[in-house]
């Protein structure tokens, strides 16, 4: 399917707001399958892989100055950015051990940079700036459960970008296109969700290499689009019909992939990691571009 909407980078007027952010070596863009919140504290393959990736990013010549995270767990009407000095650690889950609720990720926020980004990136379908949330949200487990293993010192400022679940997939991709320019200003863009996410069909006894056939197939098709650079085709996942409905009874865990795919520069090759499954119905496949 060819979309009539042609996602483009932010306009020159909006990009002028980025002058307050120094130019740097281009940061990569990441999509991380976060899976169970317990991955944040268990010594497993997923957590070890996030830790290794964080060490790799910190060892580059230009480590990130700011992390912009798009989590599956912050849905709003319109798009918003966290804009508080000290975003709280949100434990947005239930039924887990106390050790998980005890986790804190005291990374600072950055109200000044949130304001800059709000002016540099506009709401799809309008020229309105992104909204600024100065006290309501914080860092939910879609963000801190992956960032804490990656950057345990919690010394890189983090801003979360919400998602307007009422808007079509192509608009989420279009907003991701606008995020491209931030990568040249020291901003690491992280999408946190899952390529397949169906909690209703979970099997906690399943091994990491086991999954339902429809999980494996949806993951394979999505990986093929990514590998072949057909990133706009990711917006058409609902055309897979019953398979898509099984893979995502609701699609908030898929949407962060569209933001990261939109922020990819032409010709950037993907690198997959954590290519496995959790509880038979969650794909942990993760991607690095750049």
C-alpha cells in the first residue's frame, strides 16, 4: 500500500528551535522489546543484552546527551513530552514481587530541552507544538526497565514522548520522521514496546525459543520489512488481518516501532538482537540502526 501521507523531516522554522542543541555525531536509534517488567531485575538474556548495548553506546566517541524514549505505556490525547526536572519512577503494573516495586531510576529530566523539542516537532496533522507535561507523568516501566540495565548510573537526562493512540499508524511514523533531526544533536531515540504482544495467550512455562506459529510469522514478516528497508510498510500491519489481531489485540506495544523506523536515515542498516520470544506470545526482537 502506498500512503498519501508523505512523512518528512521537520520544517526549517521548526528546526530553528534546535539551535540551542549543539551539533554532534549522529546518535543511533533503537527499538527495544521490553517484555515482562521482571526483565529489569532478573539475570537473563534480555537484560544482559541491554547492559551490553548500553556499554557499547557509552564507549562511542559521542555518547548520548539526552534520551528521548517512546514507551508503549504512555497514551494520551494529542502528543506530550515529560517536562519535569525530576521525573518519578512509575510502577505501572501489578502482581509482581516487592523487589520490582522497590526499583527506582532517578535519571534527571530536562524542562529546557523538552521545550526545545516541543517547538522543533509538531503534532501530525497540524502545526501545533507538542504538549508539555510538567508534573503528571514520569518514567513508566516501558522506559526505566530497559534504561536502567543500559545506563545504570542514571546520569543521562530522559524525556518521554507520549503516543496519541487515537491516531492512525501513518501519523506515528510521520512524527518519527521529524525526530530524525534530533539524532544530529546528541539525542538517543529509544522506542520500547514489542513486535508481538498478546498477554491473553501467554504461557509462562514456554522456553525463550518457543512461540505460537502466528507469533513467529508476524515477527518474521515485520523483520523482513525492517531488513529490506521497507519501513513505511510497517504502518500496514493491520492488513495482516487475523494474524495482526492475534499479535496485537491492542497495538500500543507495536506503535513505538513506527517512531523509531521513522527516525531512520536512508540507507542505514538494521542490526537485530534479542531475537527470541517470551512466554510464547511476546516477541523480544530488538533493533539498532546507526
